[in-house]
C-alpha cells in the first residue's frame, strides 16, 4: 500500500514542486536575474510549508503517519 500512496500522492507532489520551481525560476531570472532565483525558491518553499500546515490540520496532525512502536 505504501508504494501506491507514493505513486498517487508523492510523485505528483514532487512534480508540482519541480514544475513550479522551473516556471518561477525562468520568470524570476528574466525580471530580477539572480535575486529572481532566490525569490522562486522562497515562493516554492513557502507554498510547501503552507501545504504541510494545511495537511496537518486536515488530517488531525497525522499527515506523516508512523506506525506505533511496540515496546513490551
């Protein structure tokens, strides 16, 4: 099941980040040159952080599920 989750959730998530970073970097480079690349990276990082926060709220803090460890 983890492979399915990675394919359905992880791959599109990574693709969205890469595509967003490429598009924003190209636009940023045309307008602000080197600073535009930094702005692009900051925009993608900020959107990712907001997405993680919203996901945590929607899933009750279990966005990054880890199986409980059995300790006898």
